[in-house]
C-alpha cells in the first residue's frame, strides 16, 4: 500500500469513530417525556403595602403523561371538510 491509501484508511477510520461517538452522545440528550399541563392563576394580595397590591403568578399543575404516539397524533393537523 502506498502512503495515500494508508492516509485514506486512517481518515475513514477516524470519521467512523467520531460518528459513533456522536450517535452515542445524541442518544443521551434525548428530550424528556411530554407532560400534559393545566395552567392556573395564583393571586397574591399584599397586606403591608399602602395601597392594595395584587400580583398574579402562573402556576403549573401536571395532570398526566402521554406517550410519543399520542402526542404526535394530537399535533397532526386535521382538515375539516
């Protein structure tokens, strides 16, 4: 084998190793499970302020979890005929 062929083989091997490492890292950083949430409002009234102060803060209540197929089915557009 000449030098160019050896260099080509080393380059192919290094690209394959980098691709394998990338695939293994990509599997670790997968998105977490999708959750069904219900948003509510929480009202806080300030009693020590001179004027009554009302702050509305969002609160998230987790109601359940869906699998991937149910989420995909819910997100697909439905054509009304």
